[in-house]
C-alpha cells in the first residue's frame, strides 16, 4: 500500500505554512495560534506557522483583523455578501453560474496562498463553500456515524440539531481533509464525547422550537471546549509532523496505519 503524507516535514525541511480562513469570532483560529505559541517554547519550536488570516466578511462582523493584529501576522478580507450583491447572484454553488462565481471569489484567497507559499489551509468557522484544495475543516458532529446506505449521517449546517433530534446520547466534533463535497472529505480526527443533556422528554422538546434552539446553542458552545478547540490545533500539529497520510483510496492513515474512522483522542 502506497501512502502519501499530507505534509512531509523531512522533505520540506521547514515548518508547515498555514493560512487561516474565518468568518466570525475566530475562536478556532485563536486556539490554533495559542497552540503554535505553546509549541514555540519547546526545544524544536512549532512544526507549523500561521502565515496570514483571511476573512470573507468586511462588515465588522469578523474578528479576524483584531486577531491578526494581536498575533502580528497579515490580515486580508474580501466581503462575500458584497461580491454576490454586485453580481446580482444568490450565494449558491449548485448551478454552473453559481460555481463559476464561487471560483472567482476564491481566486483572491488562491493568489494569496500562492504568494505566501502556503502548505495547507485551516478553516476556522469559515462559512463559505470553498473551491480551494488542501484544507482542514472542523465540523460539529461525529462524521464516522453512517446511514444504512453508507453515507455520513450528520452533515451540513444542521448536523448538531439532527443528532440531538435523533436521540444521540453524545456529540463529537470531527476534522476532515476537505474535498469537493459538503463534509465528505477523508476523516482525520474525532473528539472526545460530550453528553447530550435535555431539559424535557425529547418528543416534547422537539415541539418547543425555542427550547430546542436553546439546547442546540448550549451544546454548540460546550462542544467547542471539548471538541473544536482541541482537535483542530492537534490535527494541524499532527499534519505538520507528518503523522497524517492518505493511501491510494483516499483513506486516512495515522503513523502509517489505516484509520478509516479517524484518529480518536481516546487512543
């Protein structure tokens, strides 16, 4: 079996260069920067460097400029809402016209990635469909759970709501190496579980939209602590150390061993 490291530090002979893409508060990117700083204090330093931050919001919603300023790294933004408004298009990639527009928008980030010689892209709450490759994304659900026909069960923007509504006893976050689909790329890592806690019987909760929304929001907040903020920095670090590879069938391997359901923190 031939496996190829996502990033090969022996071949590169330098730290892995990372572009961080975000849309909102950027808490995932903050944790990634904190992990880089922690690793810098170790004898060999950090195996990765965040080179710049890019945001698809220029309307004051994104905290990217502040985060970049505090970290002392370049910051760029290109507002996706204004981009589509000027073109008179809706934000969709489901039509040839929509996909062409999305690629045009992504060309700005693409030029930056080439100019800064970036190795991988870390998506930390980046809310735009992306046509760029070599991206790590974090998702608020366990992507190893499959439907009866072998498809991932909890994908898309409503993954956590779907998991709670289906009676899952616990929730996990996942990181993936993205592909052209939505949450369909090779599964890299799955977090420790967060127990689902509901204030009333599930059938009653599902009838109360306001209460259900509060439950979802609370679990999303708590999952960031035990999930997103732990596995995104660790995933990037492990990629930078050459520990993640892909085989000919795009199956993830960790330290040379197949891990089709992703690396588990319990391991």
